[in-house]
């Protein structure tokens, strides 16, 4: 059965949408200590973003002031450098198709 031109045009769009979703990394945030809990904990993030961008994003989600302290940890142990790329962290510490970040308003680990 031959496909129509509309069906053929829809296939690349579906493939592009699926590829876009697959190219993003699932980030999961977990509150630690007295940090406020996010309503949505999982986000799809562009892997080319860096940790500094992720900190700004998390500040907006938590509605924190620029003067409020925010600590971000990978694997409940270390603070990644602000210029570290998310893809590199995912390659080293990601598991179950996601990268888990713990956040706190006070120093917790490391």
C-alpha cells in the first residue's frame, strides 16, 4: 500500500520529535535537609548545558533569591564545577537513564 504525501511529511516530524526527546537527558532533583521540595522533580534537559545553567534553572524553580545559598551535589557526594557539562556528568554518573542531583540550602556532603 502506497503512503500519501501527508503521511510521508508527518514521518520526518515524528522522527525529529522523537530524536529531540531522546537527545535530552532526564534530570531528577532530590531535596536534602531543609531544602524546599519541588512539585515536579524530573526534567528533560539539553545535555550541552552546564552546571551553572542548571543552578540558575533550579533557583527559578525553587523561587530563591540570588543571595540565598544553594548547594548542588552529584551522587550525594561532590559538588560539580559550574563549567561542567551535563553530558559528561551523565556519562560518568547517570544510571537508569537519568542523572540524579541532590540540592540543599546548607552544606550537606563533601
